[in-house]
């Protein structure tokens, strides 16, 4: 890293020291910088998700998505990790709100939550929104992660038939993944067949159904090699049991603000699905929410079998298939398309006018006639962001923006020709474009578009998916590995915060991270902070031990008292039984005395009198003891 420094080349540090430097020095330092950023921004989005880590604990990862004044872009930053025993909604909410209180983060600045669709996360959103209402704030709700909606839509279609393609793909991957010997055998067969195909066997994730087509395409290209391996090579070898593997390989969605394109992309997707099995006349030029009103189950609107969209390769292979099998195949294809369309129709937010209005942020919408009205609607839709006076200024600022002379380089990154002579345009990220626009000033040096700035910066931070948190899971796999399950929460947070800071400040390179005096001081103090924490933990452990010992002593005393009480109760019961016997004895004596007096039998009378005396004496003694 520092090739020109002899000092750096000879530098060494013990792993224990490096551990507390990161966990109690660099990590907290970088997190404090992030918190300072969050306190200075207008609004922020909280992204969260949880998974079970290698410590067999629920690891809740929190991220902030906000407009960075330092970068002039929308950024997603790792905030902190919270370890949970159970991930019920109230536990998750307590963890989030507790972290905010500890770090002094104003919950009223929270714009929205970026989350997956599980019911527990819906409850989390409701509970946090209830907490925000207590401080006169509320969340912006645009629904769940639409990427998961799309994936689930395709899952519904794929699982509608008995093809079980997904199981086939996953079984092939599982067979080879954990066995280097099997991988080598497969690669040798590829070489023996002189096949110019990829030797990599792609992994299919059950939560990424859209990418199943890519995996299937690879499997089809490798299919004759698989036939050779499983039908020729393996039968000649000792059979081995398939080894399952559940390792998750994250698939990263496109980064950068895309929420302004989300509505149009979802519309195009749904139209594409409908046009795959419906006649173009039935779909027509329908767009937006009206697409959801199309009845795609009408028999007369279905495409004929020969026009169903199945891909040319599949159509070519059907030439050698029997007529009955072809009929079954096309019937299944229609079922798949219907299931996908039905699922997407139920869950796509194509009637969400707020999402639809966000296209106004696109540079191409700048000069459209109704764009000013659209921007006003967007400004009104964000809870508690703008005052009435600011809303009144939107039209004026937008009209000025529409008449502005915009440098083409602000929204076009590159233009080029491909090998076929086709023209291509590569566009800048939308936050790059708006950072340029919002940096314009008046002749007095004041911001030219203060109200638009407030709207745009807090719209572009809206998350179009939860990929940032999910991609962090792969980082967790590298940090909390199977042989590092004893990592403390401080170490996990320190490592993740440092990792995030290297990406943010150093663009992925540690030596590019600016070294400031506060960082040096944080590292210098890390040992004392670590020692102080250890003393606090020891003191806490001692108190817990003392309380435990007191509790055990109290339990012992209580046990003795209970035993003594049981003994007394047992003795009492015994005495009561003896008392009853004595009373019966005295009663019997009195009965015999009455009979003796009636018979004038002096001897029986004396005996009865003695019996009465003995019984009464025994009753008296027992009564005194009781």
C-alpha cells in the first residue's frame, strides 16, 4: 500500500491491539462522523433487515440513506448492528429507537423505512410511525420493496407448473459447490469434449426468481456436459450422496437513486408480461394504473399458441417434440404468464400517484407543461417537509429552473458508437445532475433554488429496494465467520463502520481515507476506552455475581424456612390426629360411664372414669403444644 515508505513496510501490530483500535477507536470515530452528518441533513431514510449470523444470533443491521453534502450525492451508509435473541416487532423497534436515543438522533427527521415485506416489518413501520406522531412527525409510505414484489411475481409463475426447474438448477449447483473433486471432474469432462463453454455453475437464489432465466440459459449450454457427467462418468464411479449447501450469494441491484424511474419501469414490466400472452390490440397503448384494469383472462384476447412469447431457442427445440407434449407445454406457459400477471396485478403500485409524479425529477421532464404542478404535488406529499410559504414558492422556482441553460454534461456522461455503428448514450446519475442544478446561485451568491433543493434532496434518498442491507449480509459472512463466532458486538460494529468508512472516504482504498487529528486521538484513546469498558463489564459482572450470590443465599434461606414450615405443618397434622384420637377416647369413656351408672356397676364406672381422665389429659397436653 505504501511502497515508498520504509517505515510503513516495517510496521507491525499485534492482533489484540489491532482489535481494540478498530472496535474502540476507528469504528466509533467513523460512526460519530456519520451521526454528525445525519444530524446536519434535512431528512434520512432508515434501511434495515436482519439475518441469523454464524453466532446463531439475530443480527439486525441498520443503514442510513441520505443526501451527503460532502459528496453532493445520495449515499447509503452503515450505521450499526444490534444483536437480538428474538426478532419480534417490539424488540426491533426498541433496538432502533434505543440506538437513536443513545446517539441523539432526532426521530422526526426520519423520512421513511426501507424494508422487506414480512409482516413483522410492517408492524415495525406502524410502531415507529406511532412513535413519530408523538413528536408531530410521520413516515412517508410508498409500500414495500418493489424488487421483492417483482421476484415474487415471477416465483408465482415458475411454481405454477410441475416443471420444478428451480429445484433442478439448485440441485446441480449443490452437487458441485462443496466438492472441489466434483468440480474438477466436471471441468475435465468439458476439456475432454473440447467444449468452449463456461465451467462455472451458476447459483440460483430462491429469492431472486427474475434471474432464474440467466441460470437456465447457462444450464442449457452446459446440458450435454451434465449428461456426460451424470449418465456416463458417475455410473462408472462410486455413487455419492448429494451434499446440500445453503450458502447465500447476494445479487446486487443497481446502485444510485432510481426512484424517479421506478414507476415507468414497473409499468413497462407489466406491459411486457401482458404482451407476452395477450393480443396487442387488447393491451393497446394502455399505461399506468389503467394496465391493472385489463382483464387478461378473457379467452378471446389470448394470443394464439404460435405467437406466445417463449424465445426462439425454445421454439426451435419444440420441432422434435410430439404434438401432445407441445400442447401441454403451451398450456403450462399460459399458466405461468397468468400467474405472474395475477401476482403483479395485486402488488404493483401502478395506481400510486406519488410514485408516478416522481418522473418530474428527470431532466427530460424539465420543460413539460404540467411539470410545475407535478412538483407541487410531490412537495405536498412529503409529510411535514415544507411550510405553506415554501409550497407557494415551488412554481416560481420551477419556472426559473425550466428556463435555465443546462450544460449537457450535467446529465450526459458519454456518447459512443458500438461495433455495429449504433449510437449509445450513457447518462449521469440523477443526483449528480441535481447537485449541479442546486449548486447554482443568484447574483448575490444565494442558492437559486432553495425550495427545490429541499424537495429534490429528500425525494432522491427514497429507496427503490433493500439491496444495500442485503449486500451487507455478504460482508457479515466475511466478518462473523465460522471460526470467529466469539466476536463481541463492539468488534462487529467497529469492523463494519471501518469497512463503510473506507468505502465512503477512501473509495474502497484504506490509504485514501483522510487522516485527521481526531482520528489519531481516537486511536490513541482506544486502549483506555477498551480498558474502561472492560472495567465496566467486570464491575457489572461482579455486581451480577454478587446479586446472584445474594439471590442464591436468599433462596437457601427461603428453602430452609419452607422445609421448617413443612415440618411444622406435618407435626401439626400429627398432633391433630392424636388429639382426635384422645377426644374419641374421652368420649368413649363418658359413654361407658353413663352405661355403668345406669347398671350401678361400680367397677365399670371406675374404669370409665379412668379412661375419661386419660383422654382429657392427653387432649390438654396436645392443645398446649398446638
